[in-house]
C-alpha cells in the first residue's frame, strides 16, 4: 500500500511539473495586407456577414456604422469573450456621432441564439487573432487613421494588434483578461495547460444565477478548453507588452481599480513596464475609485452598469 501511495505521489509530482514546464502554444501573426478601398472594404464586411445566419441573434450581428464615405478616423471595437457586438452598440453610436466610421465585428462562435451552445469549445487562439487582424485589415478601407479599442478578451486582442501592427494609430486596451483574478499569477501557466489538457467543461459565470444571468446576448458560461486558448493569448501578449514590444503608434491602457474579474496586479505591472520602456508611445488612464465601475464598463445592459460615468473618459480617449 505504501509503495502504491509513493508511486501516486511521484506521478502527481511529475504531472504538476509537466503543467508548469510545458511551453504554451505560439500564435502566428498573419500580416494581412490592408484593404484601402472603401467599396471593397464594405463588400468584405457584407461577405463576412453572410455567415451571420439564423443561428445568430439579431442584435449580435456585426455592426457597421458608416457615413457613406471613407472618414479620417475609423474605430474597430472588439467585444469580450462570451459577449457579442451588442455590448458596444451604444458606445459605437457615440463614436459615430463624433464623425468616425465604426466597425464592431462578431467574434467566431459568439452571439448564437442558443446561449448554451457547445460550439464555444471549438474556439481557438488562432481563430481569435485572425478575426481581429481581418477586422483591422478591413478598417483601413473605412478610414485613414485606424483606432482599435477592446474590453476584456477584446482587450487581449487589442494588445495583439498593438504589438504587431505598425499601421494602427491608436490601440486602447480596457481591462484586458491577461489572467483571471481567481488564478494566482504563479499558477496561471499550470492552470492554462491543465484546462487545455482535460476534457472540456462548461463553467457558469455565476453558479447561482446560471442561465438566468443577464444580459441575454451574453453566454452564461465559459468553456475550459477555449478559456485556455484565451488565457494563452493573454499571457503571450502581456509578456510582450511588458518587454516593450509595441508597434502601434500609440497605446492607451485603461485601468479600472475596482475590476473584480482580472488580475489587476499583473495588469498594473504590464502598464508600468511598458510605460518605462516606451514612454513616448504609451499613455495611461486610470478611473477613480468612486464611483465604482464593474469589469464590463461598456455594456449598458449589464446589471449595475454605470456608463454615464465610464463613457465620457473613453469617448475622449478615442476621439481626441
């Protein structure tokens, strides 16, 4: 019996070491050629929208707010993981009213009518980055200066664009999910590898509310398999930003000190390091402690949303 216990302990130690030491997968930047023609860019959006079939919630289809010509500035707004373009609809209108063309693309496997779909398990980091890169590629045909803004998972994608795309005028990163607050930073790599290794599980965002969680256009759960992919990308982009690997002309980090979803210590460290290494390229905006803003400070349909206090600063950051 003691030998069996000893063998089990050895196997467990080896398994834990494997999870700590196993390299995370790399994702390749596609370096897509920008689409500069306005008509062609709009035709590409229309082509992508043909995939928004009856499986997609009407309010979750990609959003294009277009003045009918190529504007000086265009905004690409990237919604969060398990969310959909509806998250940014109200904010998109405010930016459009400032003279921007605005594109809010729907991420792969997001926004389906079936909120309990299992398709989210098929979602990969390469799907995620390709979607963001294609969105920026198209945006060049909608405006001369491309501004990218993203929240949470969309903040990770905005980070990806910031470290890879020198054609982007401004990348505004809001509460990026580089790591979850519930995961100690020292264990993040182990958890990422574990989630990627075990059979997929769906976990409620709120175990009490389950599928009753609001808003309706948000999935009530996440897939451990796809969460592994998202956090892999988060770790990759945060490390590169912390090392000062920035190609976008300007990066703005938006810090919400009351965020209860992301690893604020890691995010603060990324901001401090990036600013120290690239002082001319990096700006920082930190919300005050009061009024309290939730992690999702964009979606007015989020229970307890306080967009009257969150929007003015964001509009100023993107419109100035």
